[in-house]
């Protein structure tokens, strides 16, 4: 019985995009604005790309951001067996917003049902944060450093210290801000969804 191959890595996706279009590395560099040497290292799994570079590729080549590092489309949900990915900060995809610094881990694994993220929280109040955010799925947040205040659409704010966590329905409006007495806080979180396109939902929050 035939077995399903594992989902492609970023290196394989980049090679595939170039092969489908019949481009040389030099031609792809000219179209994307990314140096040939950088593209070559990515294709050989010796380098990952920052969020800014992934966004640049997405815009210049007219492809979805999530197709580059998370949830590419397949004809059916893959049977996941024996997959693994070791996540490190230097290989994480970093996204900086007004309220948070995100580090998306294990981006070499595609079609994930869970998205692991380490987040540094900077917003100090709900007013500074702005509108509550919402996206498909559920999430768990655990405080590593500092203290946070969690604001949600249907509950009163709650304060969490180091060693405490919260599990919420992500479709409910929510915001994480720094609690009184702290300048910043560091949390680890996992977002999950039974539906495809979770990474697209998360990326849309970054604008």
C-alpha cells in the first residue's frame, strides 16, 4: 500500500516554485528581490527566512504567505506519523507588532494542527492594545516571565503570574497585556484548530 510522503519543507517549496516556473536562481532573485546567495542557502536547508523576507516573497511572487512555511494545500489531510522538528529561537520566524514580538517555532513542519509561539508582550493596558483579536481555533498561554493581564470578550480581566496558564476559545475576542508592575512579559503559547488555514488566520492579525 502506498504511503503518503511527508509535507514539504521550505527548501522543497522554494525549489518547487522555481521549477514550476522554469526560473534559474538568478531569475527568481530578480523577481523576488532576494539575493541569489540567500535563495541558494534556503533551497539547501542552510538558512531560513525572516518574516519580512517571507512577506516580500509572497507579495512579489503572488503566493499565499502560509504556502511558504505553514499550511500548504493538499488534496486531503496528511496522515502524520513520526514527524518531528526541533525549534530554536534563531530558526524561528519572528514577527514584530505594536503589542507583541512573536517567534513562530517549527516552521519547517507544514500543515500543522498546532502552532507553537513564544511571545514577548509589551502593551501595558487594554486601551494601548486596541481592539480585541479573534481567530479560529483554541489556544493555551503559559507565563514564563513577568505577569500578564488577560482580557476576554465574555469574562472579567484575570491576572496570571509565572507558572500560570490560560486556555481559551480563540474565536472569543482576547488580548494579553502586561500587568501592573511589569515592563514586559514572556509567554509560550500553542494555537490549534481542526480546520485548515490556521496560519493564515494568525498572519492576518499581523496585517
